[in-house]
């Protein structure tokens, strides 16, 4: 049985979280929203193919710091970064470490959806059941 993919959204702006959840929901994908990287890590369980829409600047742990933490734990969750503060060095580093996309706010909704579709396709391709390969972050 094919598992329904999930799009995890992390942004510290409640209005952005709401809009993104609604937009992604229109595609028929499951969406879970978090206000911080720490909140996400506390709740995340790898139960289906998934991707992460991640703000660069977050309170506490930044988006790039979360990307590094997930990578060090062996979690290959595809990441799409979003930011209101474009920085070529941060973008280059994020892409070097495997980010699927890097979008500057405001972005076209279609650009986000296209990046999510790519990320979900990659997640489904790489998906193994949690009993075969643990994906949970530390």
C-alpha cells in the first residue's frame, strides 16, 4: 500500500504557515506546520515519504542548522528553503548540502508547488519503511 506523502512546513510567521498549509493542501498533500526547528524535531516521525519547506531564519535553530542536523543523523528528507532575506552564500551552502530549491519571499505559488513535486518524487524514490532504515532525527 502506497503511503500518502507529507509536506512539513517550518516558519516562525503564523500567517505564512497558514497560507502555505492552505496552498499545499489544495494539491491534496498532507501538511504539518511548525513554528520552529525544535518543535519539528520533537514531533517528527518518519512514517511516509515527505519533504520539508523550511524558512532560513528561525528562532533558536536556523533552517541551515536543521538541514545539517538532519544530514548528520542520516535523514535524507528533501528540503526546499524559503526566505525573506536572500543571501547568495547561504543559498549556495544549502544547495551544496542537497536542498531541492531555494525561494525568495514573495515567491510564485507555482514555483513552490513545482519544487514540492520534485521533492516528493525524490522522497518516494528513496523511501524505505522505517523498520528497514530508521529516518528519525536524533
